[in-house]
């Protein structure tokens, strides 16, 4: 049952990625409707997997590398669906659903072994760290997709060669504002997740606040700094446009690198 639902979810996200791309190119409403329905099938199956896994382990899906990848890809789709519903940006699926598919595909190569949740008086900190961080990562995936869309639009405007993509995506201003809104949600959650994880590490290992495994942590720190520039740069320096989009794209890549090193 678990293998079947997992495969349904992964195949659905793959097909939806193709369908969203076809919609982006050919602009057929029926293709957009089909892509949305395919994502819904994948999300239902994905939710079932998480429920079955949590029932098997007795805790949330954030203990092993497999569970983290499973939970992250699920949240990416959930946040995408909310963004799609609220802002009606259908083209966003072309850039976000493939991310969810690739994360889930990566999960297929990870160990499915069930590992007990670490028992300690500080386990609440660990739960908060993993949950808040993963939600923040999911928000960053949306900002990544919006950032790519912005850079495509901006390139067309500068070249003065307005291709079909220009007329099929939201305006630069709309994308810029939405990138900031998403980062304004993801960055505080990511920061809280980072802090609770550091505190948990200190309490468990009696280390100083800066006693980190640099090889695993430096990409996450760089990603946090980049998103900090996006968040505070907008508030304090009035940054807009290309800087915000580039920071969101590069920040997501560095954060995903950190996740790969951690899991």
C-alpha cells in the first residue's frame, strides 16, 4: 500500500510538471485543469503516505532523511496549492511542481528504515527545529519559482524582445511583491528553526552556540544570510526587483545544498 501510494504521488507530480509546461507553452485551459487535477491526485496520495508513515513510526515525518524529504516535498505542494488558489498564478506550477517531484524522487534513494524519535527532555526543541525549518524551506521553494519567473520576464523586458512568455506571466511588479510576501513568511520560520536547532544541539552535546559542523552548516548559513538580505533589504533599503529575485533563487539553491548535506 505504501509503495503504491508513493509511486502514485511521484508519477502524478511528474505528469503535472509536464502538463504545466505544456500549458505554459500552448495556453490551453483544459491542460491547466488537467494539471491541477493531477496535482490533487498526487497530493492526496502523498498525504496518505505521510499518514501511514506516521502511524508506523508513532511520530511526525521529520526523523529520518527519507521522512524529511517526504515531508518537505509534501509541504512544497501544499504551499503551492494555497498560493495558486489565493493569487491565481497558474504558471507557477511549471517552476514549483518539478521541485516537489525531484525532492520526492531523491527520497526513493534514501533508507526507509524506521528510526525512533530521540528521547530527551529537549525533544520539543528538536520537533520545533525540524518542523519550522521544513515549512520555511517550502516557502522558499515558492519564492524560487517566482524568482525564476521574474528573471525570465525581466530579461525579456531588457532585451525589448517580448516573447510569448511575457504575455503569459504576471507583471514584474506583481512577481516582486509576491516574492517578498513569501520570503516574509519563510524567513522568520527558517530563523526560528535555525535557532531552536542550535539550542537543541547545545543542550544535547554541551557545546557552544557556534560549535557546528561547518561542512554541513555553511550552505544553510549562507542561505539564511541571502534571505536576510532579501527580507531586510526590502524593509531598510527599499530593494526591489532583480536583487530580490536573484537572492531568492540563489538562497534556495544553497539551502537545498545544505539539506542534501544534512540528510
